[in-house]
C-alpha cells in the first residue's frame, strides 16, 4: 500500500513539474488542495523553504507571553504525550494559530535533525512558508491531518512524518496546533489517535480553567464516560443559555458554536428541576434523533474564589480574534494592545474596506475603556452642514429645525469610552480647528453657546487619504494631524495578507453556521488571485451572496453561486493574470527546471532525473 502511495506521489509531482493538471483521484483531495495552495504561494517542490529566520529570542519571549494560557495548559499534556513516543526519534510540537512554533519536546538524537529543517521554537510552519506539512495544513484545513514523507510539498521535508490536530478555545476560535513529528520510517497509524486525544485534553483543561466557577453540564452517551477525556462540556450563563463548549459536546448535540446559544438548555434544566429536587445524579437528555445523553450538572460554588494566578490567566480578547496568521496583522495587534484605552490617539491608515472600523472596535473592546461607549462617526458620510452639530451638539433654539431640548453631540456621548472618527481626512477645514480645540482643552462647547462640558475619551481616527500630502495642499491642518497621530497603524489590503483562506473560512462559518461549506478548487484559486479592490468588505459581500444562492441540499460553492459582476471580474482577472490557474504551475516548474540545470552543470539527463521527469519532457519544456 505504501509503495502504491509513493508511486502516486511521484506521478503527481511529474504532473506538477510538467505543467499538467493533476488527475482526479491520483492523490487525496486535502493533499491536492494543499499542493495547489503551496504552488499559489510561489513555492517549488525541489527548492528549499522561503528564507524565513526564526523569531529572535526577545520576540519569541513576547509571543510566549501572549500565549501564556495556551502554553501553560499544553505543557503537561505535551510531557504526557512525549512519554508515549519517547525513544522513537520523535518530537512533540506546540504551535500558535499563525503556525509559529512555541514549544517542543524531543529525543536528543532527533532534535538536531529537526533543527536542520527548522522544527524549532520561533520558526513558522505556515503552508505558504514551509509547504504542505501537518501543522500548516491542519490550520488551513481546520482539521487533524497526517503528512507522511513525500506528501510534504517540499522535498527537503520528505524525511519527516508529521501528525497534527488544531486546538480551539471554548468559543470556537482556533488557538494553535499540537503535533508529533518523527523520521519518516517511524510512522505509526496510532499517532493520529494520540494527537487527537491530546488536543481534547488541552481544550478541556482550558475550558475548565476559564469557567471553573460557572454552571456546567458534563455529558456523554454512556454514564461512565462522564469525567473522561471524551466527555462533552457545556458552560451555561446565569440565564441558563449555552455560552461555551468543547467540540465533543457540539458533536454529541450536532450543533455549531453559534447554534449553542439557541439550543433549549434552559427549558431542559427547568424541566429537570420540576421533576427532581436535586441535580446531583446523572440526568437523561433525549435528543431529536432518538438518542439519549447522560448529563451531570455542576453548580457554581459561590463560596470559593479564584486565586490571584487564576484571575490573571489571559483570556483571548477582541484583538486576538483579528490575529488570524498574517505577520503584518500580528504586529499591528501587538502594537494596538499596548495603547488600547490609553490617552495616546491612534491613526489608522488603509484602503477602503480593509476593516478599519472593525479594528477600531477591537481596540476599544480590548482596552481599559471597554465598559464605556464606542461612538463611531463617518466624517465623509455626513453633509458638511450637519457635521458640526452632530459632533459638538447644540443648545435649544440654536438654529432652525433644532430639537426643542437641544442635543449634546456625539463627542459628549463618547465620554468614558472611545470616539472613532472614520475618514477624518474628509472633515471640512472649518471644523478641524474646533476639533483641535476640543482635543487640547478636553471640553466641548455646543452650538448656540451654553456651558462647556468636560469630556474624557480615547481617540481613534481612520483615513484612506495621504494626510501629509493633504497638508501640503492646505486641505488638512498640520497641527491637528500631529495631535491625532500619536500612533499610526497601517491596516494592510486584503491582497497583501497571507491569511486569505483563514478569513474566507471565518466568513463562511459566520454566514452559514448550520453547514460546513467548501469552495470548488478552481473558484478558490481565482478568489485567492483576485486583487480585491473592495478588500474585506467586498469579500464579505461575495461570501454572503454565494451562501445565499446555495440550494438547501448544497454545501459546495462554485462559479454559478457568484453575482454576475463578480463572475465577470474574476474571469477578466484570470485572463489578465500571468500567474493564474495552470500558468502559475508553469512559472513554478520553469523556475525549478532552471535551478536543476544550474545545479547539474547543464547536464539535461541528470537534471531530468533530479526533477523526476523524462528527458524528452525536459527538452520540450526548454523549447516552450
């Protein structure tokens, strides 16, 4: 069986390097999708990984601090897992949600070999950096996977066999990956089970740590399954609504994380309370499919208090949820967290649709003022004659049409919270001086006179304009610019981000939580290569339209699920993009051929053997 697989992989590489489409069924679908993603990222099978140095020690330390909760709960499980594979030339690896390795445990003989292929803390194992591999591909596919030997996209990694499973937090956000890697000849079919069990253990430890003082339901199909690693766990709010859960519980109830809050747990609890005076015994829960689960209700202990260490366990905040694997976004999140909620004003730059308001809201929700209001104003959307009264408010009778009781204004509404001024570059010059005065004096005087009102808020502004150029042309005040620009952050365009597939999957889950939607490979390839002038806003609209057009029994999104204008735009983009579709493979294989010929001193026969293709094929490619 293994020899047949090796032959199929060798044949698949020949197709890849010969600029031919992979025949369906030659390799499994997940592996084929991964190889195509790697080709799209500009990787070549016979070349080494992109020259990405590991994080320096200070940045690795910072990354470990950011993921302290995950690491602290994963380490004991990793040690247990390593005890199961010790002395087998193996290592246990923990990576974060971006594919960066955080912690490793390994046999002394294997560690030096692992370091040669960058299996060491601080290294990135995203697919677009290291090719098909268990860590990066588990993140891309959102599921456990084993990658053995020649299944790795890069030949340099074919010495490895790796098995990984993603780790999720209790709200369904991906936290990282747990992995076992070893020499290829050490492959064992039971490794997958070990890794999946380890992932369950880590996820359960995280959930119980965060919600040890909340009401919980522990459930299983068998009474003796309660308390084991395979039990389902649901956390209830004070109102009896599902708030968090592990994946085992969702699988038992056949729910998504979003559907959990709509499941009638409160009614079930009320029914049990009416039938039983105490909830200490296992209780039956009948499901619509006729099956029965046994449930243990764990009530919160109001007389116990968390220790100081437990109080300071890091919980994933709104900014963390935006950190989906792109390095530029990761740096952006780290900088923003440092100043969130402080007196330092933030100026967000970026094209329209990149998510500047989402980012501003996440900064607010992660900062010291998150309990206060978040007041957002689009300076480009309001008519010039309304901006002043909307921002600064007015007294009764200040102008014709004014409210009888007056209006306190949006700046005053932001007191104690965050004021977000979107498209600040479109604010009229006449109002820029008034805004500057408010920022300097921290008080607002409404139109029509009246008493000045003291205000205290964090300020975030955003623009797609080149403000220094506007200053040079007298369209924006220099003194206001320097007052706003406490920390400038540039939100990258969608076409510049490396986490496109993760964003796509998140949007699919958001718009279609009841079904696991997939995208046809040719369409996914076209979407990845599109320039996205409307950025995240445009992608979100495309996903929403496609999901809406799915028939009830469909879960595969294909070309006919697009609107006509998007279909036309993608078609034109594919025709004009020299690296789209099969041409991408042509470009990659041409690079591989040139490298092989150079390495072989121009010897065509030797280069053909190295590439795994016939000499005639190589001659044909050289002539084309």
